[in-house]
């Protein structure tokens, strides 16, 4: 279960790094991470915790639906999505890129809140199953 959480956390961090590097280069990816580390590290850790809790729930109760870490992935991608501004105008989505860039910290903060609520819900389910 802990192994799955570590793999999930590393996968989310890799998703961010790959997306940012492809869109803006390694230096931009590193700079973005360093600028927003206080939000990104809790998101990555929270996602890892959710994966671990989901693994426990899946082992103990087959078929039980549990909160996923989708919000963490969406938040991390929203963090770097504004760097797609070079490509989005071609797709007619430059306004979306501008909006995401403008509200980057609130989006990540809200995502972190959802992540914490997801952990609380899953933890409650795990406690009830003991």
C-alpha cells in the first residue's frame, strides 16, 4: 500500500515535470516548481496518501468507490497549462491560457483543499472498515 502511494506521488510529479518540460523547457519546469513548491509538495504527498488509502480500501472492500486523486492531477496540470500559450492560440484557446495563468495559485489552493477533503473521506472509510 505504501509502495503504491509512492509510485502515485512520483507519477504525479513526473506528469508535471514532463508536461512543463515539453511546453516550456527544463529551466521553466524547475523554476515553476521552485516558485510554487509550497503548493506542489502537499499536492504530490496528498495524492500519494490517497493512492495508499485507495489501495487499502480496494483490498478490504471489493467494489467500494473511493475518492480519487484526479483533482491533484488537474491542479498540477493547471499550474503549467498557461505555458501552453504558444500552442493554444492556434487552437483558439489563448483566453483559457491567460485565465489559468491569472488564477494559478487560487486553482492550486482549491485543488489542495479538495485533496485534503478526499483524504479525510477515504480515511473515514478505512477507519470504519477496521
